C-alpha cells in the first residue's frame, strides 16, 4: 500500500526563526518555509520537515546525521561558525570527535536542543 509513497522525516523545534537561521546560515542548508514550517532540502534526499511545537522536548538521540568526507575540516569550519560539539563520557578528542569503535563522529545540538552529528563513513 505505501510501497511507492515518498516518505519523509520530520522533527520539532521550539522556535522556527532560530531553527531557520541555524540550519540555513550556520549549517548552510537550503531551507524553504511554508505554512509556518521549514523544509530542509538535503542533497540526495527528500526534504525534512521542521515544525514548531510549543511544548517541544529535544530528541535524546541523534536524529539527523550528516555524512562528510573530512570530519576534522568540517568540525573546524562548524566551530568557526559557532557550533559547540558535545562531549559524552570524555570519549571525544579536544575538538569533539569520537575516535573509538565505529566511524568517526561528532555530535552537536541545534538551537532547540535536538542532537545532530557529522560522521565520516
């Protein structure tokens, strides 16, 4: 029944204007806006819906991963744009990159507190 449906993901934020500035200006994502909601136009994928929610509770998991070819260069650039990387259990290096088992990954939060990552596959 839904085999041919072009499904898409979405998540909430507490402030659409702050989210728009962060995703467009800080992260450099193409952001559309309609009906009080945002659409993040990510390369090679269906747009992601960002909607306002007055009682928003941030995602406690990584809800959006951005694959990058060079995590160190990307982390430096994002840091220069004001992004602070999360440090969990002191397992990240000074920049915030986790270099343990699995791919290189660094986590950060959007203005609504949702967890995002850059990941080098």
